[in-house]
């Protein structure tokens, strides 16, 4: 079948909603391009306050797209493998 299940749609919808914002889409792209990325590398790419950056990253985390870990004073982000797999599966042409 070419369609996704109700369960898959419920899992993917929050990810697509989070990616619907251009800033979050750029952030996710930056994070996905590396095994992990420090918030100190994300912040300079945007002309936004640190609070706004934190809000966008929190939205990506809550959507299940990224996860993070604090190491000392820095927070490192990476794409959740399950989210990457689900998006890849959805966007791959199936014959």
C-alpha cells in the first residue's frame, strides 16, 4: 500500500508541524548535517535571541525530531534516529 497508517500519521504530524517554521526547518537541517551539533554552533546562524533559539529547539525536541544532552555549559543536539527513519520511509518512492 502507498499510504501510511493512522499510527504513522500521528507520529509524523508533529514533526511536520515543527518543520513548518522556516527557522526550525533550518535548525533541523543544520543538526541533521552533523552527527551532533552544539547550541553554540546553532545560535550564530540566526539573528534571534537566545530565548527564541531555545524555544525553537524545545519545539523540535517535543516533536520528537531532535534530542539533546548537556555537557558542562554546552548543549549538544542530534536528529532522533527514529524520526529520521520515519521521514525517510515516508519520503522514499515506493513501487
